[in-house]
C-alpha cells in the first residue's frame, strides 16, 4: 500500500486528458487496477463509507474505466510506485 499526494496544478501532465474539476480528487487502486477516481468530501466518515463499499464489491467488479487506469499508470510512472 502506498499513499501518494500530488498537486495537479504543478503536475498537470500526470492527469493527461482527465479533467480534475473538484478538489480533493481521490484515486484508489489495488493490484487489479483502479477502484475509484473522483471527488471526495474531506470527511473521514465519507472516506470510510467509500472504502467499505469497495471492500463489499464483488471481486473483479468493473472499476471507473480506461481513462482512470491511464491516470493511475502515469502516477505510478512519475512516482515509482
């Protein structure tokens, strides 16, 4: 597990064509790929509900899509994660 923070205004090339409109935007991924990419209220209970729903999801369930996976790959390449 790794936590990576980045300032999208300073590293806009990582977002590519993905348009970050709301802050904070959170990307969650595991070995299978991206599980979530989107805005999230900066409140612990909101994050807890999101994590619980992701854990309850069926293994291999569809994630947010190819664009999110591309963003994740660019983050990994830029940060060596």
